[in-house]
C-alpha cells in the first residue's frame, strides 16, 4: 500500500510538470555565397599583334581590368604570365614594363595616368619565370569596393642593341593573367 501511494504521488508530480511547456523559433534564415569576378575590356582580342618589329622599336597597349564580384573585400588582384611560345630567343631580348593606373582603355592608352610601375623594365623571360602564378604574381591593386577598375599599360621594347640572332624569331601565344581570390 505504501508503495502504491508513492507511485501515484510520483505519477501526479510528473503529470503536473508536463502540463507546462514553452518554445520559440527563429525562422526565415537564408545563406548565400558571394563571388569574386574579374573582367577586362579586350572583347576577346589580343593586346599585341606586332609584326616586323625592328631594334629600337616600342609597342604599347592598355587594358582595363574590373573587379565586379560580390565579395566586398577580396585579396589583391595580381598579374602573372600565362606562358608563351618562343621560336628562338626573342623573349630574352624583349623588354617589358607594366604600369597600373587609371584612364585609357583597350582601344587606346590616351588619358592613361600611371599610379605605379608594377613590373620595372626587364625581359619577357624574366617576367615569365618570376611571375608564373597567383602566389608570385605582381600586385595590380587591392579592390576595396565593387565595381572597381584599374588600367594596365604594357610597354614592350626591342632594344637597339638586341642580338642579331633573333632576326625572324617570334613570340606567340603570349598570355597575361589577372587573378583575384577571396
């Protein structure tokens, strides 16, 4: 009997506790992922298509690169070589200089205003071997908003003292790569 009274007391206490309940919810949650996105104004055309270059001649081209990603503060936009094909030793003779700034466009460097030189005059071979991926690429700029653009001016020079052995040589499939990461 004592055991029966105890059991019924426990059941009443448990049933009484179960009568009180409360909860809350947080609804409508949503998560989306941003993107990093770079575009340029070349419309799929090559910056350089130079034929019959002679010692002492220079060719210059500009290209505007725009960060238009949704990630608000990505890492720096870097420039590096995507490689090339050299029929001889012309890349050892061609000097390249890369400036970054504003103004100018793919169609013309008119109005370009340099803010810095990101690759000082050195050979195309040197640029290719020292700047071959994002890790060792040269910093173009560090976007702080979107969209944000910079213009790159490339100057390629065949020095007047270029070796006569490069006559008839060519550099083809020359690729310049810009990359941004988050």
